[in-house]
């Protein structure tokens, strides 16, 4: 994971790979993803019984922040 001040800085980085451009995300959106129940509830004893609802929430968050390409969504996540 690398942090840059802007997308322009990312593109100027010597190791930038344009094939992975879809993975560029703002810190604000990254925080939104990792604030979801999937990550907050991992240590709950009933985590696995709720994993499908957590997955749906994560997919919804990804759609909300417009990260819906193959880089972000696993196969069969059209919920």
C-alpha cells in the first residue's frame, strides 16, 4: 500500500502500472470501506453467521463510491 498526495503523484511514480489504475482510491473512500461491519465485526463470535449480510454491505459501499470493476468486486457480487 502506498499513499500519495494526488493521483498525479501516483502516475509520476516510477513503479506505476497503468493496468492497476482501477485500484486508485482516495483515503476518504478507503476509510469508508474499512469502517463497514465486515471489518468491525470480525472478532464477534457470530461473525460467520452474518458474513453474507456484511458482504452485501461491502458491495453496496463499493457501488456507492463507484468501485464496481473487477479489481474491487469479487465474482458473483451482483447483489
